[in-house]
């Protein structure tokens, strides 16, 4: 009987506390005294401690601190978190709108609406993806690379403006919410004042403070940081009723508000360009009067059907664009110019100047981009310059104030010889660059090696910049393929290299042989071949030999790939014409490193009638032999599915090192649990059939 009474009381307390939280944190309209709230909260904690079985995942007490985490697991976004393309003036927005109109006019299903656009302030925070199941928050993840982020559910529950349970009746079975976590300017000042009193390093700006807070391993710290959240987008997967009911962006913002989320109340329906310009100009002047950082406005096509017709590019939606506010500019004095050598040999001039505070961070260096920009600026020693952050991120020199130039000042000259190796530099007119073409230039080698071992390419842990410099200085490597000749005897001679570090490094190098074909291609550092382009190329060509053949003899095959034009084709052709590059590929092959798709060099196809086909998998922990992405690719290649969370519908949980809470849940549900080695045996068995 006591259990039933307390169950009823818990339901009552949860409702009162949730309503109080909503009124205080979302509506900013407190409805009960703090002392009453505290008393109710303590009562709820006391009952849950006495009857643990009555505590639910949507309990307000879950916002309290929890146990310190060992780290964050990766979580694949079921709906990608795209970034936005940027515009920096009204002309670029007009060009975007013309392009939109043209694309929609080609589709007879497009539906023009009276309210063409929605404008929203662009919050300078951190994007989060929230997932609700039957109205209850089940996961929260950072953006990451847009396809995969970090599972920070435990920390998201500490943000009191994120509802643990939606405030609507009969919610869709699954809801995907997108929004921005941020720290208000007032809270930021309080955080830094506290850190200063403790002698701790201050955060540079609210965005950095928010990012650091979301990745805190101790949830109690997150609770103290007073993070906030604005929702700006909702998806209704497999729910045509809700999609039809909320068929425009404005209606979906209202839906989010009904669910209990904060939305940006400064958003506005826009009917024409004049209204848009008025909105932009107003907030450009008034943005410093609100309690959070904003770096521009986001413009969205209001009609959801039109959004779906327009779709996405490889990295951004076509139906939305960010119009950035002018970057903060500041004056300072040049101290010197340095000339950096990139992995392609391109020389980039960099200005060194008296340190200034710019857009929330301390800055003492800024790029001049290339030879053309260098010559245009005409910089002399001790010149006064104007510096800003391009796109609020990369410091750049905007202008020289020649009126303040001192008499008889000396012009800074672009070097004729490479700052690294001393070889004569060459001008490449087509690229507006000055380059070192010495293949043995140490700066170029460092750049290529750093790129090769980076997380986006081979992801070789323990092989940082200092170790690369040691290897080059000891003449143990002179190109990428030499990494695969390293052994214990060679590495033990290096300073500060212990046995454990050496074994981990050698294992990392060996594991890189199993990286995905797209990562291997990207790792080569071919000019203009970024991650997305590499992925598209590898979807078309199964191995580097096929890509070489097309690049040299059949460029029309390359033209069939989305996003590839003359510039990339010429870059590939030039790269494959180099005998040094062909030699590098051959040497890597000889050392057991192959550039091809995963299963015997063939594109992965589903194989029916085996133990993996149509089975559902979940991965947890850190894998040794393959990256998480590689294992997912292999499982899907045999017809399996990979999910993010454990439920009764999961067939296998694959367990690596430092497995998380998913392991305990799987044990309770009786899910089949396989170690990484057992999964590899299963994959190998299916490969033979």
C-alpha cells in the first residue's frame, strides 16, 4: 500500500516541480517561492531513495550531479547535423534567393507561401541533437562532424531549459530536436569571476565555456555552469500526421514552444527583402543589448515542402543561410612577418603583432593568405594595421593605415628562397601562390605527415608533431611509407620514448592499414581533395588504380561525381603524373598498406542468408582493431543494422574497452554480448561464405 501511495505522490511532485522549472527557466516567470520548491525537491529525493524502483528517467532529480564519466561514447546522428553556408552582405543573400527561386521553379511540386522566410538570431553556442521517445528525453549529442557526435545525454539533463519530458499530450513516438546550447553573458561573467577567485585560467568567451562545460566528465560541474538552450528545429521521423500539421518553420517553432522548449522570441516572419534588411540592420545595432552572443541572423525558407525539395549539399542545407554581422576589427602594430610552408609547399605570409583582444580571444598573429594579398597590402615594418576574424574564426589582416606609417620605413619583402630548406621558390600563376617544389623540404614533409596521421585521416594516436620532428631529425623517416618500417629497435633510441609509448605507437601505425579507403585517399593530401570529395570519389572507384586510370585517361568518369569539376580533375591528373607519388603508392603496397574498398577491394554489397544479415547491432567502448566507423561499414556491408541505444529489439551488443552503461542494460535485457574479437570472427566467417 505504501508503494502505491508514494507512487502517486511522486507523480504529483514531479508535475509540480516540472511546472515550476518551466515557469522559472523557460518563461522567466517564477510561480512558487524558492523555499517551497526546495522543500518539494527534498521530499522527492527522499521518496526515490527509499523506493528506487519508482524513480524514472524523466525525474527532475536526474538534473542533480551524477557519477564522473570515463569519457563520452560516439553517437551516430540518425538525421545529420548540417552546418550553414554563410553570407556576408545583402548581395550574397540576394544571389542565394535567386538560386532558390530558380531551383523551386523547376519543380512543379513546389509550394510558394505568403510568408516566404523566417529570420532568427544566430546564437553563438554549440549545436545539440536531442532525441525524445514517447515524449521522454533518451539521448543528446554534440554536432561532431555532422554525421557522428559525442553522447552527452548525462550533461544535457543538467540544462534546465531542456525538458526531460515534453509538455504535450500524445507526442510522436520519436522526435528529433535541434537547437543551440549556450551560456548567457551574465552567467559567463559569474563563471570567470569564480575561476579567477580560485586562481584558475579564465574562459576566453561564452562559446568556449559552453563547449568545455558540455564535455565535462563530472555532471556536477555542468549543473553549476547554468547552461541554457534554445530549440530551433524539429523533425518528425516516420510521422506524416505531424509533418502535415506542422508544415512550415514558423508552425514548428510554435510546436517547440508548446513542448516546453525555449525558442528565440526575436524570430520573425519575413515577407520581402525590405523586411529582411530592416531585421538585419536592427539587430546589427542592438545585438549587444541581449544577454547572449549572436554573430548574425539565420534565414530559412518557411515552407517545409520547399525545404525538402531544395534538400542539402554535402555540408549544408540549400534552404537556409547565415548572414553574418560584420566582424569586429581592431588596430595594432606589426612586429614582424613570418612565412609558413604548407604541406603542398605553398608559402603563407603571417603577420606577428602586438597582442590584442579580438572577438573574445587574445590574438597576436594573423594570416595574409597569399602573395597577391601580401602585395596588395604593401606592409612595412612598424606599420599600424587593422585586424579582424574572418568568419569570427581565423584572424586576418584587413588593411594597413598608411597615414600612420613612420618616415623612412622599410617595406617587408617576400622571400625568394624557402624559409625551411633554402631552395628557390617558384610562382604558380594559376593558383596565386608561391611554392617550394623541393620534395625533400622538411617543412613539407612535416605538413604531409601531420595530415596523414590526423584524426580525419589515419588517426594514429601518439604520433604528434614533436614525435614527427624527432623521427625526421633522426632520419628514421623521409616520407609517409617510412612510417611502416618503424620498429621497436628504431624507436627506443629516441628521447622520452618508453616501452609502452612505443608499443602503442606501433599498434596505431599497424591499425591505420585498416582505415577506410576514403580516409586513406584524403590522407594523401592531394590538392582540393577534402573529406567529402574523397568520400564521393571512393564511392565511385573501388581502388586507387581505378582512380589513377580515370584521372589520366578518362576524366569523364570523374565528371559524373557530384561536386567534381575541372579544378579537381586537373589536381588529380597532376598528382598521378608525379613519379614520386606513384613510387609512394608502390612502397606503401609493399609494406601492406592498400588503397581500396574494404572487402577484397570490391565495393561492399549485402550478402544474404548469414548470421549478420537483418540483425541489429549496438557498439560500446573503444575498439582496438578497427575504428567504430569501419566496423559499422562492415556490419552494414553484410546486411546488418547498427543502432545507438540498447532495447529489447537489439540482437548483439559489441563490447570494446571501457564499455559504458549499455553493457549493464544489455545484461538485464538478455542481449547477446560479443567481444570485438568475436565480431571479427563472425565477419570473417561470413566473408568466406
